[in-house]
């Protein structure tokens, strides 16, 4: 595997990613999700490939904020369906070991 490049406008790209919209690649074309890697400390890294150049890019996904954790914790306590605070109702959170994780952003939002 070759080098993985950094993306510049991460804030804007994250917004598109959470909304499930197409993300433009810096080389033209768009970014195809290859995978999400959960990182130590609660953040994650998205790995994307450019549809035109096949260059690979990584997009750091920030860890859960206090507000996001509280939203999920409250839903958990109320026995409600838990959805990803970033991806919305289309993306339910899953239990992974002792954590409640979004499969699409790789972020743990609560502990069981
Ligand atoms: Zn998510």
C-alpha cells in the first residue's frame, strides 16, 4: 500500500460524510470510503480512495463531544433506539464489547 495523504478541508468533508453526501477529491472525482479505523482515545480515521487517481487519503474523525455522549447516554437510560448523533436516525448505534459505537464513523459514544 502506498502513502496515505492528508486532506485539507476536513471540517467541510466531515459534514458531507456525516450527511452521506458525495465528497469531492482534491484530484477531481470523488472519495470512495475504503474503511474506518477506530483509534486509541475515542477518535477514528476514515480511509478514502480517489475515484480518478486512486490516491489514498485519510480523514481524521474527532472523538465524541460531551453533548453527543450525553445524548446517547440519555437514550440508553430511557431504553430508546440509539442513533448516531452525527449520522442521524438512518444509522443506529451498535454494541461492540462494552461500548456503543457507530459503524459509519467508528466513534464510541457511550459505555455499557
Ligand atoms: Zn456516525
